[in-house]
C-alpha cells in the first residue's frame, strides 16, 4: 500500500473561547472567521477564491 503524497498545505482552525466563532488560517496566510464549521472549510478548500492577505490591499 502506498501512502498518499503530502501537499505540504497546512490549514488551521481555532475556536475563540467564550464565543461560537471559528478563526481559520489558510496555507496561503489568508484569514477568515465564521460561526459555521462547514462554511469555514468551504472557504478554506475554495483557495484561492475569496482569499485576501491582510495588509496587501487586495
């Protein structure tokens, strides 16, 4: 059995304690917040659509 190739892409989702808010960081560095975990993963997996790095003016 062969292991799948690693893409090196890291997605991070943190829960903001005391809230229902999730904070996600894409492998490209873009950040997003959402209350719905499904919406968060849809945003992440839609890369690069809707992904804008903070401070880049895009």
